[in-house]
C-alpha cells in the first residue's frame, strides 16, 4: 500500500557518493551522508526562479562565479551533512563557506556532481546503490 502524506518541512538523509580521479587511472570512491529537504513542485519552481534571477544579475562576475551559484542552488535543498571531515578527521561544519571551500578544491567538480546526483535520486525516487 502506498499512502500519500504531506512532506512539508521534512528532510531525508541520503548517501552522497563522490568519485575522484586517483593515480594510475583509478577512481577513488568516498561517501558521506547529506540531509536534504523534501521539496514539492511549487518549492522547486520557486528555487528555479530564484536561480534564474541570480544568473541574470551576474553579467560582470569572474569565470568561477558559477560555482557560487551552484552552491547557492544546492543550499536550497541540502541542509546538513554527516561524515565530512578535514585531514585531522575533525568534522567540518555544514555551511555555505565550507561547501564553497570544498567545491573550490581539485575535486570540486566531483563533489558538485555527487551532491547534484543525490538530489536527483531523491527527486526521482531512484535507489541509492551501495
């Protein structure tokens, strides 16, 4: 039985699987848990409109400004993370600055792709493979 319930103000934890290039043509796989808002169509439409508005205002930005817009878009859905640590294995607090710092690293595109993939899986109801 499938029971439809209201999802307003609900969150879901979901695996974020980051794959990065490693020496020798290998792929290193890492995983952390993201906490995401469950959004309905009206909320997603509002997000898209806000993102389009921000893009229209960005004519004179540096080339890397798209990363900030990507982070701002992610922050509309992602509200926390677990198991994200620095080199000393101390947890990194989830906030805009921390996420932006991660996406500006050498593996930034892999991190962006992994988070956006997780958001897509949540929206589409796709199974997260282990």
